[in-house]
């Protein structure tokens, strides 16, 4: 099986070459600006989220060094041995 790709011929008209070069640079520039805007929005949004979270934790605890009671998980535990089957 042979894959045949069409040959990429350069345009012979210098005006067409210049226009395609400008269009290519314009597309790359738009993508670069769009990516920078998205990265900036994500960074600012992440910073605001962290500040909001710290403010919320500070407001709930009263002071940043307030001691909290440890969270305890209560339950019943059963030890299962490998030597005998368990029927529940």
C-alpha cells in the first residue's frame, strides 16, 4: 500500500506569496494573543479563588491559628481472617 500525497507547489506570483505570508503571520499572532488572554484569565481567576478561599477559612475559624477539634470517624470494625470464609 502506497500513500500518495499531492505535491505542494509554491505560488509563482510574488503578491500571492506575500499575502499568504501575511495571513499566516496574522493567524499565528491571533492564536498567540488568544492563548495569552486565556492564560491570563486562568491565572487571575486562580489567584482570586485562592484569596477567596483563604478569606473564607479565616472568617470561619476566627483566627488563623485557632485549634480545631480533630475529625473522628466512628464505626464498627470486623477482623476477617483468611483461614475461614465469612458469611454475611
